[in-house]
C-alpha cells in the first residue's frame, strides 16, 4: 500500500486491529505491484435549524426542512490505488497512480457521481540519502494533521446536507487547513534515529474568494513556485509519540480589473504564509493529538480561500484541534475531538457576513468486525459564526462502514 494510505491505515488514525498492513501484491518481472484501497459509505442525518448568512461557514443551514438525509462517502474517499516498486542501479524507484470514484448521486441518470484522480507521482532514492518525489500527491503542509484526524475513518463535518459530494469535510476547516493534492517536487531525508524532514516546491495555488464581486480578488502568482516543508521526530516505547512542525509560503498578486469603485494597486504582490505544529502521544491503548496553525493570507478551510479582501489586503487566520482516543479490549476505538478555525478581517475591512469561526465537536465509535472492515458511528456538532456574531448550528449523526484492502 502506498505510503500516504499506509499512514492513514496503520497510523494514529486507525485502531491497531482495524485494518490490513498492506494491499494485494504480486510480482511482475522486476517490479512488485501493490493494489490497495478502500470503500466506505455512510447514512448521514443532519439537523440544521438556522438560516443565517455565514459565507464560508460549515454548519448546514435550514432549507425547506430542518432535517436532511444523504448516503455519502466520508472524509476518506473511495480509493483504488496501484503502486509499483523496484530497485535498479542502487536506486529504489516507484510509481503510484490512484482513482477515487464517487459513491453518491442526488438525481436520476447521473451515473456514478463525481470522480477524482488524486495521485500520479514517482519516487526514487535510497535509505542512505533519502528520496525524491515528482508528481501529484498529498500536499506537505497540513498532511500530518489530516492523517491523524480520527474522522478519516468517518465523516466529521458534512460538506453538504443533501449529499452528492465526493467526500465530507472531516476536520478540514474546523481545526486545520486542507493539505490538498498538489503537483510537487520534494525531497525527504532518510530517517535519522526518528528525525525526518521534507522540503519541496509546489504548483502555485490560486486564491479563492466567495464574495459575489470578484473586483480586486487576489490570485496566485505564477512567477515563482509555492514552497512547503515539514520536519518530525518520532519515538517508540511504552510512551511513544511524534512531534512535527511545518510551513507553507507562496507569492500572491492583487489584480485591478478596472472597476472605478475599487481602490487597488495594479499588480501589487504579497505573500501567503502559514506555520503549524503538532504532537501525537500514545500510552497503552490511549492516544492524544494536539495541533495548531497560524497564517497570513492563507485564508481558511482551503489554502488561499478568502485569504485576502477585495482590495488585496491579507487576512490573518489560525486554528487547531485536540483529540483523544482509547481502544477497548474488544478492539473498538472510542474518540472525542474538538477543533476550530478562525478568520480575521483585513485592516479596515467591513464584511459582516464573512465567516469568523468554524468549530466542531466530534464523538465517534469505530468497531472492527475484521482487520479490514470497520463499523462507524459518529456525532458531529458544527457551529459557524460570521463577523457580526450571527451563527448557524447543525447536528449530524453518521452511521456506516469502511473496508480497507
């Protein structure tokens, strides 16, 4: 199974007895091929009792009825991945390609729902000096935060009360920024007695605005790459754990579209910067995770979304989550988590409907029927508050199953 999914399956996200350690492997000449993946689906029942305007809020709002039901995948999409590895000329090389078919539709004649292709990358290296990755894979900044999120087995915050999306939000936007799937060239050091670091250049991201008027909306600059890095230290034993820290940085350009009512500096540039730190501690059957991030111009939920106002001024943002899990003798994992993501207005900005805070409380039960198959029950409470202090709240119960191979 490729490294990112191995982390999701075998790491802190899953109970130790709840998933396989590898996919289906076979030899093909000089190559070893690993086919791996998962299928999951949930009955998601959401009660949204408010109808306030919170632009960028994650609480589901009341529509014609406060109750909304859907069948949808959870935070981890359905997954089919292929990794082929070999060693030639003293180099370990591999290639990974994966597909993420949707499992939810909202109308007839819509076929298989939305589909994605999140991974297409190669690696080469040696344990003596490290490895190089070239292609599209999970981004560097925010990756360890999402891989330690217990809702990777479940749903977390729903993306929509009506279903039909490829995945739910999990803790994205309510505790951490989405690492996303990014074109990158990165280098990872060898594991040096528990210490390891990754540094890379990434495809520059476009800033995203949710305001109706895009006058002066900032956009990603393409005259330099984005940059990301993360360093970690892990240890084992009766009191094992991992600490990590990372960063993201990219130039952003403010554009003037000629609107006379918008005072902008044509082609003015700024930077979007973010920093993160986290810790995961395990003792016996218990695990605790604490994570936090802070940034300027990086926005909230998705990197660069609403990171700048319409005049090109950067907005500050921060957030984090705490999570505790405990595995019972039966293998059942119990978990509780709280996460929050905050977004501040830029200096002098007036935008009362823009989200100021998204917060989430999750209680989950994850029971392994086999080492591959888990039954999942989650309760998620989400509250979204705008800059004027008006909020929406929604409560979600999700029941389903997830199977890894």
